[in-house]
């Protein structure tokens, strides 16, 4: 088992009020014997999700 190590975690979620917006959170933490000591880097990025275009799903016979 490592005594000191650094771990990176990326988590994707969506905003509650706006379903068409997504959030990607990146965290880099320093751990000592499995216990988090310090957050070295934290970044949140908001991006638009791909919306389904209903015009592509119509079948014309």
C-alpha cells in the first residue's frame, strides 16, 4: 500500500434547473494512507448536452 498518492476524479452530472446543460467536475486530491489531505485542483466546466432533434426521427412514407 502506498503511503502518499495523488488521485484524479472526473464526475459528470447535469444541472437541476436546466436539463440541457451538463457539468463536468475534475478534482485532484492528495491522500495519506487512504485519507484525503488536500484538494490540489478543482475545476467545474459547464457544457451544453446534445439535444435530440425530433425532425430526424419522423418517418415519411
